[in-house]
């Protein structure tokens, strides 16, 4: 049994972080200001569509809750 646990301990030793230098990867992201800013109408339409996309399905489920409580074919 000691041989198995010693092998597991050796394997776990390599998974722990080492002290010393660590390489930190950095993403190379460059951004610029937008070429064309969105108008208030564009923002309003986008906000409206996103809200409708979330509220309509949840409203459908809530209004048909009684239908979802019963299995089809059973009374």
C-alpha cells in the first residue's frame, strides 16, 4: 500500500506550483474608439429587442404553468 501512496504523492508533487519565476501570459489586445457611434434610436431598439427576447419566453412559461404541471395523457 505504501508504494501506491508514494506514487500518488510523487504525481501530486508535480501538480503543485513551484516557487520562483512564473511566466505570466498577457493577451495582446489593441482597441480604438469606434468609427461610428450608435444613435439613441439604435440603442433603444437594441435594448427593446434584448428585453423582449428574455421576457417573452419566461412570460409564456408563467402563463401556461398549469399546462406544464400535468403530463399529457394523464388526468
